[in-house]
């Protein structure tokens, strides 16, 4: 998925938020594969998701936070 504001393929914080918020299954699969291969990216996903912790309807962000924590990639 091309991030709507950027012209590169890096997983910046904004790009991660965009994939989580607006991405389709294929985009999520790409992010999942990247997280599995790079623990620093897992930290970035948590940084994106943590501000949504108190938002009841931010289910996609809650899912990703739980997924990354469940993978044991971060402390």
C-alpha cells in the first residue's frame, strides 16, 4: 500500500498508522511480515497503537498492539 502522503515504501510511523487504519488484508500481511523480520518495526507499531488505548472503537489499533505484544518482540 502506498502511504497517501509519502512517496516511499518505508514503514514510518505515519505509514504504519495509515496501513492499520485504512489498509486491506494484503497490506496487513505485508506489515506482519515486516514486523516478524524487524523487532524495531514492532516497537514502531506499539508507538502508533498506544495513543489509541483509551479509544473504545479503535479496534484495528487494539488488534495490532495485542498482536505485537503477543509475538514477544518487545518488552
